[in-house]
């Protein structure tokens, strides 16, 4: 089941690259006591994700934070190493945190997983964005397959 | 069950990077002649990026001189991630990258490993094998993914 607006964000463990390698972090830790913008996408280094989705949030990070967002998380079913390398390529450090959901635990808990094995990508994430306020999903934008619009940073700015 | 010396690499279609993108090719066609195949736990991870793949790139000409027709790197990553990684490492066509994003080949070889603890899901053990016309002639599997000794380019080169 897909997560619902107004309900609690699911609990899952994800990974972020630290100095000593991937560091496990729970959604509880990520969401407690703060307002967080999250966007999920099918894969690091893929076309729309690289040319629009991530760059949009990097570009508008300051504007989102000026509207009360404490943290911006980019989530994909990739590992923390790949996410870190991809984020650096797009100037994410200091603006967008690159979160690896390599086990797809968060993606499945949100109900936004999809089978991309026909493209040699295994289980991946649909494209979405959400605003999580102190652990509660306030806004949830799920893109229809192949589309890019409502999950963009530009659209989220209109929702704050 | 893990594949053993004397056994044939299972027949299946795999995805290999080429200059124009991705080529779908059968393992039988790919492994014609003499091939060295090595598996890595993940693109952009430290050992794979700093030692394992660069070693084979560096020694590619030495392998050719010893009659090796192709050098193939297998990773449970998608083709976009492997393309970005090969650019970073500077593979320059010297090693063919096999994107086993669904882990189909890795599982068929019995060389998969559970790396969920680090948020990497199912991956490949670190190994290298010498394959002649599809038949495994030598196989070296590292004890842990962090090790890169018996599967390294210098070690395999001495066995070709």
C-alpha cells in the first residue's frame, strides 16, 4: 500500500556515506522534530534524474530552506557509494543529502517500489516527492510512470 | 551452488556496455576464446574503484599478450552506474563492463553475497576466473569483499 497524506512516515533503515563507509540511519532519526523534503527517483546517473530531478532540488535548496524546510533528502535504490558519487557530480553536498536505499526497505515501506528488471535494474523506486513534518507525511506527490512534474523542486515550492 | 573449475558458465543473456550504450549478448558469444572474468561488490566502492578494476585496466595489454581475448568486469549495478564508474576509473575500452543489475548471472554462478548490512542488497563476491570457450579453467574467490589479492590482476596474470 502506498503511504497516505496525513499519516506517519514509515520506519526503515537507509544508508548515507560517512568517512568510514556507509552509515546506517533510520527514518525516525531523519524525520524527528524537523520538516524534511524528500524526493525519490528510479536511479542515480539515469537520464531524467540526472538532468532534472536532482539538479532542480540542488538549485532550489536555498529557496526550500527559506520556506521552512530543514533538510532535503534524495532517495534512490542505489548504495551509499553510488549516491555519494552521483551527488558530488551535481553539487549536492551541503544542499541535498544523498540517501542510499540499496535494500529498497524505505521504498517498499512507502509502497512506491516497482520492478525494473526488464531494464536490468532490479527493484527500483517510482518517482515521487514528499514533505515530512516531524514524522508525518504532510504532502505526497507520486508521478505517473514516465512523467516528471509534480515531484519537482519547483512544484514543491508552491506547496510550502 | 558455486560454479567450479571444469564447469561451463550458464547460458544466458547479459548486458554489456559498448561505445554506443548497452549490448545484450549471450554468455556463450561473450566468452568465446579465452576470457578473464572478475566480479566486484560494487561500482564506486573503495576497493573496487582504487584497486580491483584499475589493476585490470593497467594490465590489459599484458593479458592480451598472453592470449586473453577479453577481460570482463561483472557488477550488480545498472548500466548507467557502470558507465559513470568506467569514466571515473578511465577504463577506456580495455575492460568490458557487464551490468548484472538483476544479479541473474551472479546468482547463476553462485557467487552472490548478502550485503544488506551495508545497504547494498544482493551483490557479487569478489572473484576472478579464467574461462576458455565458456568453461571455467581457474576460479579465485576472495574470503571477504574487502580483500583484493587472489582475484587481483597480477595474481590472475600469473595463472593465465
